[in-house]
C-alpha cells in the first residue's frame, strides 16, 4: 500500500468516530506512521484536507455534524428557551457538548453567534423560496395559495422556535454600528432574494409588471413583521385565518397581473 493510500485510509477511518473539522494532520500522520508534512503534501494543505474530509463525511450514512453546525443548533435552542438576554456562550457550549474554547474558536461573542443563526435560517428559507413562490403563483387559486404560504411563514418564525421574538429582542438590544451593518447585510439577502424571484414571476406574467420587485419584497416583509408584532403584543385577539385572508386579498389585488380589456 502506498503512502498516499495509507493516509487516505486512515483519514476515512477517523471520520467514523469524529467530526471532520476535529481531525488534524498530526493525528492522521501518527496513525498512518508517516510525518505530518507527508499528510499535508498529499492533501494539498489544511483547506484541501478539510474539504476532502467534509465531502467524505457528508456521504457517510452515519456522518457527524461539523462543530460549527452543532454550535448553531445548540445556540438556536438556548436562545429560543432563555431569550437573547439570558443566553451565553457557556450555556451554548454545554448544550452542544463542547468546550467553551471550541465555541469561541468559531464565534467571538454571543451577538456573533446570533447573527450566524439568523443568516443560517434565512439561507434555508432562500433555498426553498423559488419553488414555493412559483407553485403559489401558478396554482388555479393563487389568492388561497398566498394565504396558506403566509400562514406557513408565520408558523416557521413564531410557533416553531420563537425566532421573531428573538429577532426583535436582538434588534432592540443592539445599537453598535458593526452589528447594524451585519444585520442589514443579512436582512438584505432575503429582500434581494425574494425580489429576484418576484422579478422572474413578472417575466412569466404571474405578477404585475407595474410593480418594483424589491419594493414588493419589502412590503411583504413589512406585513409579516407587523403581524408578528401584533401577535406578540396580544395573541388573544389574533385570529390567524381571517388576518391572513385579509392580507392575501390586499396583496393579491395589488400584485396580480392586470388583464387587458379586449376592444
């Protein structure tokens, strides 16, 4: 067996017992009986090794989640249960079964982790939005489909993990320019993403071409945030079905493509 084959075999074996991002050159070298520089040479550097290990582990049926993902998931649980003010990186580390140092290696502060969680959730949303929007606008009853979609978004943000409360708490608690800049960047991704998909729907004649797609995206987002605030203030008066039916009527009457009159 060649040195390269031995190195790769040892690396794959290690993936069966630990996350890819915790494997080092030295560890592979010791088990393979070679110098650590040989491991580096065959993988083409640390980044090359990490990428190779991550791809291999992602294809394993019983793969391990990387440390950053474990921290984000633990952070989501801690923030949801205890709120932003009471959460700490110590608590996140304990929940994730990691050392505090491992958490600080990936995130410099509690707000850094919270911003990463927001970005993670928004990225997940953007991945499924294109099919959701096209399916909604292409159905025989788009107004009803819009109502159902809005309710789904509300459930995702509020009922499942309390993301809206956390988001509002975080925004109210932070006034640092760098944090605001990062928050704007994350928020801008969802606005631009939805705007891009709405523009595609305009090209297909499913949305009025008279509307600016990004402005429409902001309007929908503002509707959702306003509704969430109303729910947080007084859930006893919040009637989900009539509220979202009303929003759908208002939105659809404004965004539906206008039928040209036949002369």
